């Protein structure tokens, strides 16, 4: 039976292949693992396009309030700020899509 989750999707696109995508921080990874073990984050994955000019991260939270609480964890907030600075400095365009979605991924 499908479950409604609050999905955060971050898509980053670069035109200059000599530039690197931002690598996640230890603080974000530790918080993500902790919240996943608590059942607050249901799933998380990232992929690069075959041409390596696009990276997509998808994180499914149990609800929007949980996502909002996650985002203000100091280690997560500083990591996201670092991502935005890195992307801005390297002309990497960042798109955000956040919405409730129904998925059967967690049945």
C-alpha cells in the first residue's frame, strides 16, 4: 500500500567538467544515519548522471515537520550552507523540489 512521504530532491547541474560536486559532510551523514535509524528518514540516495554533469539527491522524510527539524540541526545547516557556497563559487546550478509524494518504496 502506498505511503505518503515528504520528499526533498536536490538536483545540481554543472557545465564545467573540471569542477567537482560538493561532497557531503560527516555531520550531515551522521545526522542522516541517526534519523534513519530512528525511522524519521525512510530513505536516502544519490546518483550522478552518466555524463557526470548532474547529481541528484533524494531524501524521504516521514513528514514535512520532520524535514524542517532535520534542516536546522547545526551540522546539517552548516553543511548545507557549505554546499550552497561551493555551488555558487563553481557555477553549479542547484534546484530544489520538496513535496508530499505517495510511494510504495517502504512497504
